C-alpha cells in the first residue's frame, strides 16, 4: 500500500477517536436541572420524593419496618374435667423479611429470641473478620491492587465482598448451631 493511504487512514482514525472522546466528555459534563438527593439509608428507611422543575418534596422515615401481625385463637379444655372450653388468644407481630424475629405481647422479645439475636450478631462479626482475613491473607487483594488504573477499586471491592459474605455465612452458621 502507499504510505500516503496509510497516513490518511491513521489520521482519520485518530480524528474519530479524539472526536468521540470529546463527545463523551461533553455528555458526561451535562448537568441535570433536577436536584440530586443524598439521603441517609438504613434497612427499614422509606422515602417518597416528588421532584419537578418548580421544586421538590421529600417524605422520609428512617425506621419504618413493615409489620406482619397475626392472631391465633384456640380453645383449650378448662373447668372441672375439661367440661368447658377456654379461649386463648395469642397475638404475634413480625417484621417483614426478618427470619424468626417475632414481636410477642406488646413488643417484648423472649429470652430465647434475645439470645438468638446475640448469637447471630457474634457469628456475623466473626464471619466478617474471617472473610476479610481470607481476602487479604491469600494474596487476592495484593494481586488485584497491582492491576493498573483500577486495582485500588478491585482490591477494595474484593475486601468488602469477602467481609459481607463472610458475615452472612457466619450469622447463618451461628443461628443454625444454636437452633435459632
């Protein structure tokens, strides 16, 4: 091929590459006219945001768990030789999505439920520690941090993922081991 053709193709491709980078930067730099919100988040928080060009309205509740309530009524033998029946009513409430955490009789937890919550928390804490130790001790984090440009991100992501998954496994193991 002629060297002028190769130079022309190179200049054309270079121009297209530079133009696409400028176009991408201009797209990323455009700002939205709507407000941005950085609200605190928790497991049970709820938000309702209405935004338009004139303004916005935020309705936020930090601790707003959904409660599932149930009422059980049973008839038990009572009186002399069980001749009559006594009605027994048991009301329970449970936070939606939670495993075996029922709120019984006016919001008080039983001793077994409190012990199960404590054991699960201990298991999660130990699991997080072990997960982080495995990620850093096996050289995974060090290997990922050596990747150019994105190594810092990948090593942090791997450490946090190992910590989170270790906590889940540890909490489940503690619950299963203690019959919770």
